[in-house]
């Protein structure tokens, strides 16, 4: 069994940027963390930044070409890695262009070559397996060149809509009933006993909130029924639910790339395939991600505050949050529509009169591919303008509310800009969440223009994916 991946340093010549960008994206598709100078180089002394990165990484990928052989920086990086005992057996030569690659360092020929010139597919599969992951059969969601690490179970097709009565929930039961309470696997509990006190102390020192609360857990899902007109329909959506704790989520879904003592990561050991909830031994809190659309055709999204404990400064949909005890009916049944409205009032709508909330609609159920977070996605329509909505201050804002004109032109321009920022490392990956939310709402708003949306997101600077 290969050793589980951790952080991978990418050594390359800037002349091989196009090849390296594509390689890095394929690694990120498989949740492999990379350090790559154009994306992650901090301010200050260049060599000092490289030295710090080499200390923090566990693997060293060397992109080989004639330009790399003549790069003083590549030679310095290779020399540094070769003398670091932590990189013994963990240097991976990747051939991007035919060249006399063994001449770069006297010991480089001892390492097995991954030949992307003559056998690119075989080299990629072998590289992924060498880093401890299996090439997945569930590709990310694509719209043009824009890639979102989401697996959609059902819906998201521009047609399917779930309204009250269309989602049938079993559980989780009252909070006093622990019969469906999730428990950490023993090896993760050992990690939690060390990690959680450190994380709490860190948040306390920074003035950030890090508290434990009950969360509704998604245990299983089924959908579809016979259609009166023949064939199958997506409605109803049936959710089987239980309970978990936020601290359990913090040490499972939020730490899937944490390596356990046996050598594999939490994700490799306990996550199961992305489409398999029954066998997944992660916390899996049930969440909602909702767009908010105003009467004057503006769509809302949020930039999180810098003092939040998770994804500080990142982006998210206008409404995002997990199911909690207050989202239950009196008999202990989870109500996702109440979850959506509660989170909307707390984060976006404030005390906007409920009579102005026109519609709450879910489009489908998805799951983030690295963290395995499950979520219902959809939108909330309000009979108020963006200016009016700004005047209703939410009691628990996660960050700054921002508005875009809800048009094909404006939304695709924002998505293209933010995706390129994410792709080239100028912003962090969480921008994928509002990108997914905005594009879903656009698909349902303008299905007849969806091909135009795809064409507008054919971004010249982004190499097409395999």
C-alpha cells in the first residue's frame, strides 16, 4: 500500500507553466495538496519562501524539460531536496519534454521516471497511485472550463425542484435520543484528543468562535419514484438522518487529509466512495447552501469575515449552514426548509418580514468531493430590493453581503474572474462554493441560455481538462 499523500512541492521552470498548471489541477482534483511557487509564494525573500515550503512539504515533484535543466532555481531546489533525509525515496521525476533528464543531478537516475511525453495517461495513473490515491471515477462538475469539486446525487439539471412535501425526512429524532448519534472511529478519536484542545486554544487566542454543537447528520439518501407519464421522477427525495457533533465534523470531514498512525489519511480510511453515504464513517453534517435573489434581479453572495474560525476571508453562498436542533418538528423530524429560512434570517435577511419571502426551493443534493460535506442547494426569492435588503442587518452575519446583477453576462463574468483567481492561486479554493451556487441559480433562471453560459466560460487562459 503506498504511503498516504500529504503536501507536495512542485519544482519547475516558469517556461513549463502551462504543463505544470495542468498537472497541479489534476492533483487537486484528487485532493492532493500542492505547493507551487506562482500560486503560493509569499512576500519577502524568494529563496527564504522556497526554503520554508520545502520544510513544510513531504513529497517533491520535479517537472523535467530542457528549460528545467538550465534553470538555476530548479537545480538549487533539487540539490536541497536531495540532501534532505525527509525526501529520501520521495522525489518524483515527471517528464514534460524529452531531454537528458538524468544530467540534472547525479542521483536523479535512481528514481523511477513518470513519462508524460510518450505515456501520459499511464504516467498520471501511476503518479496518483504513488501518492496514495486511486484515480477517481467521479469527476468534478464542469461548466465550460470552470471546475467545481462537487458530486451531485440528484437534481441540478435546470428542471428538478423540491418544495415542501417533496423531501421526506426520517429522523434524526429528538436531541435527547442518542440512538442515532455518530461516534468517532477509535483511531480518529485518538487524533481528536490531541487536535481539538490545540484548535480551541488557537481560536481562543485569536478571538475566534470554536464551540461544540449538535448537527443533523445525513446517513443515507434515496430518490425517484414512478412517473404517472411513464419513466422515473426525482421526487420525492428521502433523507435518513441522525446526530453528530461539530467537534466530530472538525476532525473528520474537515481533516480528510490528516494522516493516521497506520499511514493512510482519514479520508482514505473512513470516507468511502463519494457516492456512498452508508459506508462513510465521517461526521457528514447535513447542510443547506442557498442563493438569495431580490425583486430587482440581484443575486447575493457573501465574503466571510477575517475573524471567523473557518475559511476566513473566503467566499460562500448567501445562505450556508448545517441542520441544528431548532430545525426539527415537534416529533424530531428534520425540516430543511426551516433550516434554510433560519440560516437566511441569521446570515442574510435579518428581520425582513416573512411576508416578503416569496419562495424557498431546493434544486438538488450534492456533496463536496474532498471534505464529503453533503448539502441541499437551491435559492430563496424575496420581494425586496438589494438596497432594502442591505438595510436589514442580520443578527449573525458571516461576512459582507455582496450583490451581482442576476444576468448571464454579469454572473459568468464574475465566475470567470474568480475561477481564474482560484486557478492561478490568487485566491483560495473555497470560492468554488459560490461559483457552484451562482451557476445553479443561473441554470434554473435561464435554461434556454445554458449553452451560452458554457461558451462564455470557455476561458482561454485555462487549459482544457482531460
